[in-house]
């Protein structure tokens, strides 16, 4: 029903910036709470940030002050602006949408390394 496609991942040096995008199709984007998760090798998939339909935002402490989640309902897209990147931010980043059920994208890899 709902398809989510992430983009914007890649290799960046510590201290650098990257912006991830997630575009939704097949549903009513404006009524979904949107969430970013990440999963590093050998770890669980962890919450990163969320934005509600009223654009209230929540962040995990590990990224607070460095990452910003936003949404553009006209483009059916949620963004994750990542600044001051650290090696521990290296992970596959996943976009998720909450409707009647939870939908997931396939992820985009972010590697922070010198």
C-alpha cells in the first residue's frame, strides 16, 4: 500500500553534513507520523527522530542538536538533515510511516569515516 524510498546516503568525513530524503507513495502522506531509525552493524534498529502531522519533533539524545527532521507534505517527503557527523553515526538509515500499520523503506547507508 505505502511505499517509502530513502535517498541521500553516502560517505562523509567526520564533522561533515548530509541530508537524507524519504519519499512516500500510495497513501495519504499528510496524516502519517514519520520516523527515522538507524541500524549499525551488529546492533538493533534504533529510533533517531520523528515528526508528527502537526510537525512536533522528537530526537534521541545521541543526535539532539545535530540532526533536524522536517517534512514537505506537498512533496510527500520527510528529510533528515545531519550535521557535525561522527563515526558512531555510521549506519543504515530507515524511514518509517505510521498509518493503520507501520511501513518501512529499505534503507540508505551513511558512512562517516576519514
